[in-house]
């Protein structure tokens, strides 16, 4: 094995080439689209969601702090569940009355693709303490069936 003399300039050149390659990939829309999520405008309300798979049902839990039950709208298609709502200000205050204002107000919408077919006639939703829980029963033919296999 040959001994190669260390050359810091060569290492810097290799690093420059790697960074150039990274920026070229970032500028390529085909590659960039795979790694970036949808761009979201500042101030947009996006509810945080958990989706759980139980044997007979899918459960969706969405955090909706500050939203009144009457301001929530749920719609469902064969492929997706859409949660819409609006966060309203409690009272009208003038801009100069605030020391600090970080909360977001306005309408929001979040569409979640459904992983399996749902029996839409049995869907139930509960809203408590700012958390919306939606229970989506799976169709009978989609539910997993356990089959006991004998081992010889």
C-alpha cells in the first residue's frame, strides 16, 4: 500500500464538489419534489393529526385548540377524510392593545388519505378538550382475519 501525502487543498476541493452536487440536486425540481413537503404560507393553521390502525377500525385524532365544536366540518369520500374549521378570536381588540400576539386565527382545512375502505354509515366523531377523535370502522371485507394454522 502506497503512502499518500495529506493535502488539505484536495480535501477542500472534494468538499466543494460535494456541496456543488448537493445544490444542483436541490435545484432540480424532480429531485426536490421528492424531499420537500408542500410549501405552507406563514400563519397557516395546520391541525396536528394521529392516525391509528386498529383491527376493526381506523382512529384519527386531531388537535384543534381554540376551535368550537360548531365550527368543525367533517366530510368524507371513498379515498379521504377532510377536517375543516375556523379559529375565531374571542373578542375584538385593537392592534395597539397587544403586547404580544402569536396565536393564529382563521379557517383551516386538512385532508387525510384513507389507507383502507371505510364503512361510512358507522363513522363516529367526538370532540373534547380541543381534541377531535374520529372512529372510522373498516368495511367487513377489509378487516384482517386471523386464521389458525396447525404446525405438524
